[in-house]
């Protein structure tokens, strides 16, 4: 079942308008300091964690704003000081901060204390599906009288919030154009530095990344059979609609039989905003859940995978840094193109053999796992796609973002020379 939609989220924003006004007046009275505050809509991780580590190493006063007991525990485990973002202290920390780092939206920190702050929006993936002001889904509201006016108001609010962004990293010139359009940003605020979130896929040797990712998967999901291939299935969010790709009982039986035959483990990564019913009808050690409740940030685990299956997820771009082959399962591609839309043609990314059902996908996966040539061909396609969308692959994206922030007037840590 879908757990969130733009319509319900936008309705909540409209109801909070008085709180935005009060917060705005408060920030006019509170002077900004030097502290950097961090928040991430997916938990403790993503590009925010990468930048937090650099900022801390440079000596900045850093604080993480959390929204749950899980996030607070994860922060504590990493030695990260945190405050509840919804508390009065969370508002004060946001209102006083010199730099506000987010990955999803201004609600990653205390949304009522951002006015006047230096906002760094790291985002959370190279856009394949249309996002922000480029997508009609962004301004959805409940079907009520005056809905047209409310949609216009939401668009104004979204544009106004986006104008607070001072730095937005892009993976490449192609990605920069999409982000500038989606957030209506100009003035050089979208910069091609590479994304901090994927530095982990370029640092160290292939074997070091594989070993670290394998250890993480074992820690979170249990021992992996010796020599087993690992397949990640990561469907994306459908704006609150039901996921049409959930396997039937028959699909599960055939899929598990294939996994057993090919000594393969399938890790299922449902989108945190729209988790589908992906539990097989019978327990199987060949199918393991890897949702955000298990692992907040999946990126460090990618190097432990051998194959990615997705529909419209930006992970298809990310795994290209690893040369990982990708299979596409998208039964609703035509409808999704009409209602949400893509940047460019979907076929330019996914190819001409997108699976419409699990039966077709199983055949493709069986070939991939048993035919080395087919595996290598898909791997080469993934690498080629990656070269088109990643300007950097040196593991230094986070450092470049940090230098851009400093170059735009953010002072050095207190006491630094």
C-alpha cells in the first residue's frame, strides 16, 4: 500500500501556512551563526552524511536534525550530535544555523526556521522521471472545490521554497539542466561537482568496495550463501498510486525456483514512500527485504550487488559507476510517461526490451545469470550510460561541494587560520 502522495503532502502544507508565517517572523529576529545543520529525508545517510563528515573534519560546528527514535539511535551510533527537528530546540538550531544541508526538501530540517539561511540542497539522485516544477504530480491537491487555485498556490510555494537554495550539486551538465528546470534555478546555483552521495562507489579498490558492501548486507540481512549472486530489486515511488509490479503468488514460485537454481539471493528495496507488498507467500532465504527500515541508505551496499532490477529509479544511473548490468521491469511505462513524464525518452535509458511482467523478467534474469556474454553486454550498456551522466568518478564529489560552499561566502570554522 502506498504510504504517501503529493496530494496529501500538499494539503498538509496549506494547513501549515500560519506556522510558516510565524516561523518567518521568528527568523527575522534571530541572527545566523556559524553552525551547519544537516537533515535527510531518508534517515542518517545519503549525501548529507558524506558532507557532514567533511564539514566535521574541517572543524565546523555540526548538528543533525532527526525525526524519529531510529534516526536518533543511528546518529548516536555514528557519534553524531542530534536534536529533534520538530522540537523548539530544532527550530532554534535551524533558525540560528549558518548552513542548512538537506537532501529531499526543506522539511529535512525544521521547515519553519529556514528563512534567510544558506540552503545546500544535495538532492537524492539523477533525475530520470520528471521532478519538481517539471512534473504535474508535484502540485497535486485533493479533489476539492477550488482545486485549481490551490494547485497554483502550491506551485508558488514550491517555487518560493526552491529560491532559498544557494547550492545544488549536479552529477553532470545533463543533470544540471534538469535540476535547473525542476527547481527554477539560475544564477549558477546548480553546479557540476558530482553528487556526494555516490562518492562511496568510487573510493577504494573494487575489492574493498565489494568487501565493505558484503559485510553490510550480511550484518543487516544474515549470512549470504557461498558464491551466491546478489540481485537488487528497487521499484520506485508512484506518487501515491499502487505499485503494479508486485509479484503474484505464481510469480513468486517461479522466481524463487530460478533463484535456487542459479544460487542467487534477491534483495527487495521498496521505495520508503510507497512500500509494496513484496513478501513472498512462503518464507525463503533467497528473498530478503532491504527496505529503508532495514538499511536507511542503500548506496553503500550497491557494490555488494551483481545485478539491478528497477523501473524508473535513479539507481540505474548510480550502479553504472560499478559497471553493474540493469534489467528493467515497467508494466506501466506508457501511463507513467503520460502522468509523470521522463527527461528524454525512457527507451534511451532502459533500451527496447523493457519487461512488462515477471515472466519476461525471469527469462531475462535467467539469461543474465547463466550467459557470461549477455551479462557483459548489459554491463557495458550500464557503463556507457554512466559515462553520459557522471562527470566525475574520483570519489571527490563531496570535497568539491564543500569548496563551492566555502567559496560562496561561508566562513571558515571558528578559530581556523
